[in-house]
C-alpha cells in the first residue's frame, strides 16, 4: 500500500509539472528537413511533436468542449504548427478565397498564432491566421500604432493547409512560417520566441474564444500574457 501511495503521489507531481510546463512553454521539436504541409496528425512528422492545448477562455475559464491540440516542429528555414480543432457548429465565410489573404478573417472561425522575436519591444509581433476552409491572413502587428490591423498588407510568405472532418466534427489547420518572417534569418536549438495561440469557434451569439494563455482581457492583443516557444533538438531518428 505504501508503494502504491508513493506511486500515486509521483504521478500527481508529474502531472502537475506537465501542466505547469504546458501553461507557459511550447517545445517545438526539430525536423531534419522540410516536408509537404499535411493536416494528418498521424503523419510521422506530426507524431514526433509534443502537443500543448488551448482550452481556456479569455479569463481562464476551462472550455473542455473545445480543447484544441497544437503541435509544432521546426527546420533550419521554417516553423510549423498543426491545430486540431473540435467543433459543434462552424462559422464559415461564404465564397472563400484561398488565392489571396482574407482581410478580417478573424470575424469567422480561425486558428491563430501570435509570435514575436523582439524581447525588448513586446508590442511588436506577427499574427498568422487560418480558417477551416484554408483561408489565411498574416499581419505585422505594432500596438503602438492606432490601427494595428493595417499590418495585414505585410506578406510573410507563410503557407497553410486545412480540412474539415464533418463526421468527427474536427477541423485541422497547418501552417509553415519562414523564420525570415520573424526576423530570424537562421534557427538553432535553444532559441526562444514569445507566443500565444488562439481559436475562434462558432457563429454569434454563441461564438467562443479559446486560448492557450488567457489574456484576462476582451482582446487577444495582450503581449504581457504571452508564453514562450523554444526550439528543441530532435530526439528521435
């Protein structure tokens, strides 16, 4: 019985440590080479990633129903993300365009990455969005400007892929972001970035915002609440 209780305590401590790490740190696992972007979570490329979860509202309330898994990999040139998004009802833009970016895509269902490499001026960062229909937008955000959304005219060169599994009620979104867009011409294990992850789910009036790091605000644009993403060496062959 004593050994059983000790094992339970160790498991609890381990779970608490994992949750604490998941609350503020994403480890992006190195990949040896770039691959064609895929939304298949069973692909070897994505299986080797370590997931984190966006499962909270803006003020920290738990949203288990929309628990969104996010995985990340990196190569010398690019940073990858995969979003696995359970849904009830989708809020999709009619007549989607995937050949050009969609201004105000945030008014619809999207998954978003806010990421910055400037630790001195945290009010400058990049924003990347993808919809279940593979629409996209990227923004060069500077919160010192009165209309930071004007940064949408910037073009990062990032690539997206998306698909909807209507039978399972899950949509998948993948991104490949060039490090050059983050003002990091090269990448190396140990490098860190400031980051937060978001998702907008469902039509109004029941539209739900799902966050990795709660902003404790009605806006996503609270860089003081960002966590960290760290580039980690590949651990598998």
